[in-house]
C-alpha cells in the first residue's frame, strides 16, 4: 500500500511545482498584513481629517474657539491667584511660519501648554518602603499602548508615595516624552501617578477626548520628534512639549468630532477583528490541508484521497499561500515529505540503503584500524516507536551515528577567548555565525591566529562538514561550513562529518525538517539553557534513502524552496506597493480636504 501511496504523490509533485510557478507568474493573492496596514492608514486618515475640521460640518451658531481661549486663559489666571498652580513664563506668540495648515472659520491654533495645566512625572525613592504597596497605580511608558489605551500597572503607590511623585486624574492626557515609544498617549481614567518619562496635561474647558485626538496625529508626532533632542534616545522636555501647536475647534464641534471619531474607530475595530480572525482561520486551513500530505499512511481509500489532496492544493494556491506564515508552513511540508520518501519517485535500480550501510560499516572499520577515528560502543537498534512512519522500499531506518562522525570542539585550556581574536586568520565559528540560508556568515566572522588554531586538540572543520548547535535558545541550528574550508568551532557547536561526503546535503534537509527537529526534543532537559550532546545526536532516528535518490530529493527540495522564496518576494513587493498606494490615497484625501 505504501508504494501505491508514494507513487500517487510523486506522480503529482510536478502538478504542485507547476501550481507554484503559476502562482509566482500571476502574482495573485492577498496579504492579510496589507489589510491590517490599510486599516492603520484609515485610522490615521480619520484623525487627520478630524483635526483639520473636515470630518463633521461646521455650525455658524457655535461659539467660536477664540471665545473659548479667552475663557481658558481667565480660568487659568484664577487658578494661579488661588495658588492651585504656579505662575509660569508665558509661552511665545504663534507666528505665521509655524502654522502647518489653514483651519476652518471659528477654529484657532493654540500652544499645548495653554490648553490646561502641564506636569512631568517623578519616581519616589525606592529606598523608602512606605512609598510603595498602596492602591494608586504608578504608570510608566509600558502601560500606554500604541492604540492609546492605558493598561493596568504592576506597581502601586501609597498616598505618601503619591506626594513624592506626580499624579493625574480622570481625563488628564498622559504622553511618553522619551525613548522609542515617544509620542504614545492615553487618557487617565482614574487617579494615577506616573514616572519622569511621561508628561501630563490637565485640560481646561477643552474636551479631553478631542485633545487626545489632536496629539495622536502624524503631524503632532512629527513636531514632537522635530523638537526632541538626542538621536539614539529622543527626549522632549516639558517646556518644548508645551510649546507645540494644536488646533482647537469650537467646544460644540469638539464634541461632534469626538462622537464621529468614536463611531468610525469602532468600524475600524470591527474590520481589524474580522481580518485577524480571517488570518487565524486561513492559517488553520493551510495547516490542515498540508497535514493531509504528510499524514498519509492512514488515508482510506488511498488513491482517491491522495489524488484529491494534491489537486486541492495545486488548484487553490491563490487562496492558500497568501501570507509569509503559510509559505513557511509549505516549506516545512516540503522538507517533511522529502525525508518521508514522498517527494520524488523511487527507482528500483538504485542500490538499496541497506547495501550502503554495509559499505559504510566496512569503511568505518578501516578508519578505526588506521586509527583515524576511535572505536565507539555499538548503537542500539531502531525501535518501532522511533520509526514514526513507513519508508519506501530501498530505504532503511538507522541511527544517525551510523552515517556520520560527530566532533566536539576543544574545551580545554587552549580554548580561545575574545582577547585573542585577530582581524584576519583562521575562522573561529560560533552559533551566531550560522545564517538562515544554511551557510556561515561571510562578513562578521571571528578569527584566531594560525598558532592558536594549531594548539587546539579538536573541533577543526574541513570542506563538506556541517556545524550543529548543541545548547541555548538556538540549539538545533545547523549549516554547512561554506564559504570556509578551514576553521574551528566554539563549545556551543559540534561538527557533523558524513562518512560519505555526498550525504551532507540530504543530512542538512533532514536536520531542518520537522521530523529532524523533533529528534532534538527527545533530549531536551527542560532547563532554561537546554543542552544536547554528541551522544544524544548519534541516536537520532534517521531515514536513509539510496544515494541516487538523495540527490533527486535535494534537487527537488532546492527547486521548490526557490519557488517558495519567489512567492514570498512577490508578497513583500505587493505589500510595499499597496502601502505606497495607501499613503498616496491618504495624502490625496488630505490635500483634497485642505483644498
């Protein structure tokens, strides 16, 4: 039955290849990231139109903003008289050069500091336990989301702690004034304290929500960046922040604008939720359909099931493989089919893998006799539990240690340290030098002297080797030693040296396949720094094809991976094009609104 199943799949692999090529040629399909980016652009457009007075109609009967500004100034003066706030140096008058665009009749430009009372946060001394552990939230930049929501704090102050800090009440505007999240803002919804990385503004006679919308626009953010100091870590002090310009609508129109923005943002939320749900459903669909190819042995009836599965995938590439995640899933399926013997047809004339293993055994015995390698303990036989799937006729299950030598680095007294690195010499290879492409970096390699290299007792690579990561978060990463034919490995790596050099490409496909990766976790000790050993890797379960079939498998995998990369490049190009289009639409809408 297995051979029937296998022939059906391999007969249809060209159909799949043709489908990928067709998908690449047409460039059809959508990208959910583009849709989400489009919604983000729509939100930006809504806010920009809102603060330009283009979102709701003006009403000539509204009290003009100029009257509102006089009332704000009067109330602020009274607060100073009552000693509720301190008198500050007047903010400079607004000049025509500063005004970024023309406002509707009845609107006015205002410096942010004149819209209310400003303050900068402060952190109480952490040495005094009496300041912490109360019930008043202590806010930092991490508690303000990019969408303008205020998250629950994980630090709380006592009333005494609040006296040593700065606090805000419901309706106050909080804005991050330093670092990578500079410009993020939110409204306080209750009494909170905040640290020195946040500025606050308590509005006077201005709608808090309208004020929040004005500071959430791109034009305001750009003004924050323009007035900030520091390149690596931008910072804007409170004085500069309060000098920034904001547009002020008549109070009645502020309320109409806030209501309209809320209405439109709710629609954006609904669109975004639908898109995210659609993306999740799409990924699940891809995973289920691809699993029908690898979960083959239980398929009944065989012929109809596999013919249907292959044709379903081939005929629906336009809707299935439209995201980077789905293409990565496709790549993993290709690798899994490869090591299961389902990617290329078998040739009964190929020398079987069992004969190949006998030859390797004789070669190893000779290497041991010549004292080129050490004799090792016999490896245990493969168990039924380890052989997770049936392999085709001519293949053989074996332990990985039967087909390759595993070589650790020198971990003794001659191990190089960073002070011994040189600008040019022999490559000193560590995990960070492994590239996603399966080769080693050609630009950021470390080097040691030839003398230091000669002092090492082991871990020296040669052409055709692979390196394999044994520990840390990246354990299981692997690469050919290309473009180097000489070098030595750090202790986090191990050399895999096939007894037959021609095995190396198939071994790489195996190690990067889902099945090959699954072998790692048989030996994961569950610690924060998981570790493998050469002895662990030697007893990986290894599906060995005949050598000619290995070559066919590698060639087919490389062909399909290239097509997948082309498919991904098309998606990225389409995303870039559509984002540029979205920018153009937004800019055109703003120009039309201003005109």
